[in-house]
């Protein structure tokens, strides 16, 4: 069994999650991760999109997306 930890960043999504009874994951600003042929392309896009973030955070964001391309079509009950 695999477990996911979902963090709400600054908490701005929590009211929406509670209202809908769902949590969301993703980096929508990067677009579809399947369009990138390799890790470097994805990280370069991360640098472009998240230019205000520290370089290490941009690399981490790109790496996390690349490592998690499986999509789960499950709805879990709310807390």
C-alpha cells in the first residue's frame, strides 16, 4: 500500500477542500507532465514558472512532478 501526504501550502485550499470533501494535488502551472521528454525539460519549465522561488525549490518541484506521473482516480472520504 502506498500513502500520500498532501499539504495545503499556506492553507488557502483548505476551505475549498472541506466544501467539496476532496483534496487536490498537482502543479497546474507546469502543465501536463507527460509532454516533457526528460527531467531537465521539466526542471527548466519549473525554473520558468516558479522564478520567484529559490532555485533548490524549483528543482524539487520539477523532480516531484516527474516522480509522480501516476494518476489515481480515487476519491477518499473527507477528514
